[in-house]
C-alpha cells in the first residue's frame, strides 16, 4: 500500500528525513562539544598562566568578567583589558607565566600522587595490625580479606564510585591546586547547591581521562580503600569471603562515594554555608567522618548482623578474651599506619604550594601520641598494666580524630583532641565488649567509628580561623566581620559551625550504619554471610582458602 | 595413680579443663599436637601442586589422678570433649610408677 505516495516521493521523503536527522545530530554534538571543556589526557594543557598565583591564591592573570550584572563589572573589565594590552607588550613574561603556572600545578600533582602512595601503603599497615590482633587459625583468611578489599573496592570505585563522588566537583569544589578538573561538571542527581550524586567520569574514561582527574582519582581511591578495609577489623574470624566481596563492592560503588559526594564532591552538605548560612558548610578536611566514621559504622552494622564469634560470650554474657596471636604485627602495623597518615592528612591539601601542610603534619603527630599516651595511662590506672594493643589503638584513635580538624587547629587543640580520642577509644572498647556486646576483634568500631565522629565534631569546637578562608565558597574575603578569617569553631566564636559539624557527623554515623544494616540484613536473609559453626571452630584458613598462614611441616605431596 | 592422656579437639580445651577442675583435678599439662585416627585429612592445591594434609591440629591433655578418681575423670573428659563427629579423639589411661613433686621432693604426690 503506498497511501497515495509514488515510489520516488517515498524515496525523497526517506532521504530527506535521514538528512535532517543527521543535520540535527551534528548540530547537537557540535553544540555539546563546543560547550564542554575538553579532557587533557597528556597533561600538556593543564596548568598555565591562569594557574600562576601568589601564596595567598591571588592569580597573576585577572579572569575575563562574564557577569554584566556584577556591580564591579566595569572595574574588572578594565583590569582585564589592561592585562591584555600589557601581555601584548611582554610576550616573554606571558611565556614565563605559562611555565610558572604549569610548574605550580606539576608540584601539586607530584605532591598529591606521592601522598596518595603513602596512603596506599597504609593498606599493608592495617593488614598487619588486624592480623596480629586475631587468632592464628584465621590469619591467612584475614590477610586475604584485606587484600581482596583493595581489589574489589577499587573495581567498584573505578566503574561508578569515582563518577558518583567527583563527577560534579568542578561545579562547587574544583581542585584549583590541580588545575581545576573542569571536565567533571555534572550532577546526576540534584544540582547547584543541592547536589546529591555526581554524573561524569564513569569507568574513569571520557571526561575523566584527564591528567588532573587521574591525579584526583588516585588520591581519592586510596581514601575509599581505607574506608573499605576498616570493616575487616570488626567482621573478621566469622565472615564468608563471598559476602565480604559484596560488602566491598557496595562500599566502593555506593556507600562511600555518595556521602563523599555530599561533603567533598561539591554536594549539598558542603554547600550548607552558602545555602543555609551554616558556618562554612559541613567541613571534613581529610576524612574523620567521610572515611573513618563511614568505615567504622559500616563495620558496626555488619558486626551486629553477623553476631559475636563463637565462644566470645559465656552463657551469662561475660566476655571471653581471644588474645592477639602476634603483637609484633600489631605494633609494626600501627607504625606503618602512622607513616601513611603523613600522606593521609597533609596530602589532603592536594598541593605542596599550600604550606599549611607543615602544621597539618605536626598536628597529626601530636594527636597520635596524645591518644596513645592517654590510652596507656588510662588502662594502667584501670587495670594495673598498660595494654599494648590499647596503646596502638589509642594512637590510631588520635589519628582518626585529628583527621577532620588537622588543618584548622593549632598544636594545643591537636593535643587535646588526641587526649579526648584516647579516652573515647578506651571507653568505646569497653562499652562494645561489655555493655552492648558487639564483638569487635580489632576495635575498628571504637577507633574509626566513635573517634571519627569525634573528629567531625572537634572541628566544630576547636577550629581557630587561621586557615580555610573561603572554604566551600563561604567568606572568601571576610567572615564574621574579620578579613581573611578561615574555618572557625565554637571556642573561637562560631557556634553555627559547631552545629553543622555535630549534625553532619551524626548524619554520617546514621547513614553508614543504616544503609549497611538495611542492605546486608536483606542479603543475610537470603544467604547467611557467616561461616558454618564447624568452619569457625576449625579456623577459616583451610575451609575458605585451603591454605594456612603458619603451616607446620607435615605436608606430604599427593 | 593413673596417667590420663586425652587427645581432644583444640577448641575443647577450656571445657575439659573446667570439667576436670570441677572434680578436684587441679593439675594439667596441655601440649599442642597434630594427629589423625579415622578422621580423614584433606587434599589441597598449592600453586598448581596437589598436597594431602593428614595431620589435624589436636590438643594433648595430660592429667595424673588418684585411682579413686579415674572413672569420674574419664567420664568428665568424655562428656566435655565429645561432639559426635569423627575426630573427637581418644583417652589413654596408663598406670604410673611414681609421681614426685620437685619443690618438696615428696613421692606419690598426686
């Protein structure tokens, strides 16, 4: 049936439709690619005269003003035109400015990558620490959990996690030290000051196949890994390998990046200073809450679902001790974690050009030693002898608690925060063990969960305003009436910052515990995540992997 | 005096110790051991090579008891150490010539 059209007219119509569709498509893609910034995989277009600036962050090149409604538009336009005129007269100066801008970004890329490698090494430290704290018969299994955590969480983060967390970072939180990553500029859910999930850079390709983005990605993936392996400390000695892999995929793909987007990816929590006038928005410098509290409260939810180890609690509820099988590992592991933290905290400036890294490094150490000393003294007073494992946990507690405020406080506050963490971790361990009876073999819930929350809140108490002017886009020139005032806490006059910190840190705990509990209670209902009783009594090494950590001869070839 | 040697599962040590202590047997020696009876070992693969593990970790518990306590002690160990699954172990009862306490030099010091 031809419906009255002749064959040639039908052909013409077909050709015309195809032609029009092609034209539209071309126009659309041309429009889209012309509007979008281009990724820079070779790193040659990142860092130029526009990134050359002084120590305070004032750029060498005034930016071209685009907002005609701006009251300062005329002055800005004149400054830009004057610069353009001068640039024509001094071509060598412009070339030098390009070089300086590039070297500045290069310095910071080198810094960020190297501190990222230090954080990667923390993986080994945590593996040693937790292995030493558990029983010999489960040592190989735990080592494999730590190892597989890195592998599978990375896969999940590579696929979707990074895009969810940082796909929109250029909108509200562009990492200027690394050249800005302009290609990561889209929220998948939300937008403007109410972003919920990023939407660019899936599979770390396309807009993420870029030098600046890769720098950020390397640094951020090892932070995600930290949250991923924290759970091992609470779920070891009784979890099946397959369900553990599911946990890691969940953390890497969804749990960590979602909250991470809200706080570090330019999402809604970071913008509460602009949107609701709550201080500088929710602030967490290196991740007391984003990394450690997420890991710690996820661990808590999983530990509750799994239940305590067999024999841990007697019939009357008295806890039984399962002593560490290798204290050497525990101490060496703790030192490696301390060393790695020198990357974790100072690295979070994403730049060596930010000399606050020195203060951060010292604050980190002060909190570490204060936490450890406090734990040793408290335990000695309560039980008559300092406990080696609590001394180590105390140091880690101090490190976790200082992670959020490290850039914003002075040395005295850092020491105090360490002491508070030392107290909290001791109380937390005893509380988990004796009161709520949640079996946490390595203290992960207390060290990372409780002290992570403490870190988020401490920032709201102790931040002294000497750093962070313009954080999250708030108070770039003046804050609370003072020029150049940075992130400030309750003790220095900013109650709103304390409130947002308290709320945000608590939200983190509720979110991590709640989401994990809901998802894995469901999973556990379908197939139990815990090993069988026989396996648990024998030790997980052979049943799950067919290998022992410490085979004692007696192995004969078949 | 009799020597009671029990080869038991390692996770049963605390139960056996408590069971014997309840009877008044306060001295014990525990030795980490590996052994097998009818409990088969298992075959594993290590980097491409098969190997057979026959020896299973066990605990060897040694207690010296007075003659009048032997039967009760054996029953206590049986009850504490039994799971019903192959691999529960065995108890050996042997007669002792003498028991001397080193600190005081007393003989027949059960």
